[in-house]
């Protein structure tokens, strides 16, 4: 296993599913865990990998980190429930990374990140990657209830560790039932941030309805958007067409699409 790990570390990507041991498992809430693997890949924030359990199924997961590979897993079906039963030392088969991630355009200094539910997964890595290049960063985390908010503590720790040269981070939360933070939707908070004209770019990940609303809002305000669209990805290499969205094959053209 160590020889294989070293070879993969140099290559930076996996064409075929390859087994790697789970290093740690952290409980995030009542249905979400974060898995760290004994694996590092050459990837960018917003890209994804395919995780396979032999003789069962294979599913896509956004990367929380690539070094080491870290995945957020929310138990929403048979595959993720089975994965939740695994622990340190168990093997998870990985291929990837795939797709296109987020890209920081030139002269963009003020950015808003918006994550809905487990859509916050790639945004934590993105904040770590971009904060030294930005002037200001607004992070909006939304969920249905307080129990469903994810990675607030991780973003809070990032905010507390602000250093010279790093972007100022404004961390906002909202829940639809009002049990934590602002009572409402992420688009309500985003509208307040966009209105003064102090945001150069919006990066978001979450449910389709949320992304569509953010796209409309950004278009109205004339602010470019980079949106990571969820889809049922099977092959991850653009053959099966299961992840087609408005003419784009998300596993190749996305999952992050640019909107202007």
C-alpha cells in the first residue's frame, strides 16, 4: 500500500479505482461525517472524486481537501449509510480528480461564498486557497435548521486565524426555521451584500433551487457567478450523459460553471 501511495502521490490523479485506507472520521452532525484518507491528489477546489465500494456502488464527492484527500459524507441513501459504517483502516476506492473547479479572475478582491447544506464542502478549501489573494471574503452558510448547519466551527477557526495579508472574513449563517442565525434563505443575506456594490464575484455550491436563485440575483446586480451544480454522475468522463445540464456535461464542463 505504501508503494502504491507514493506512486499516486507523484502522478497526482487516479484513472482507475484504487483502494486507500481511511485515516480519520469526524462527526459533523447527526447525519454528516468527514472522512480523511491516506491519499494526496493534485486537484483544485471545486473538483470531485468518485468513491467506490466494490460490488455495491460508486458516487461522486466534492473534495474538502486534496492533501490529504478529505470528503464530507451526508447519510442520504444506501451508499452513504454504508460508508458511515466504515472507520479508520477500512479501504475506500477512489478515482479522480475530475471536472473543473473554481477560478479566481484577475483583479477580483471582494468575493462572497454561499453554501447550502452539504454544499459548503468545497468552499472551506476554497477559502483557505484564496484568502491570501483577497481583500474581503463574505461566507454565508445556510441550512434548514441549526442541526443541519455544517462546518461553521471550521470556518470560525479560519476566521480566528486571520493574519496580515489575509482577507477579512465575515461569517454569516441562516436557517429557514430561524433556529440559528438569520431566519430565511441564503439569498436574503446575499442580496444585502450585493446591494452596496462591494462584491466582485459570487462562488456557490448547493441545491439547484438555491443556485438558480443566486444566478438570477447575481445577473440582476451585474455580479459574475461561479456555481457548482449537483448532478447524478456515473462515468465522470463525459460518456454516459447522466450529468447533462442545459447543454453542459457537468463532469467535464463543470461542476463549476461560470455565469455572467
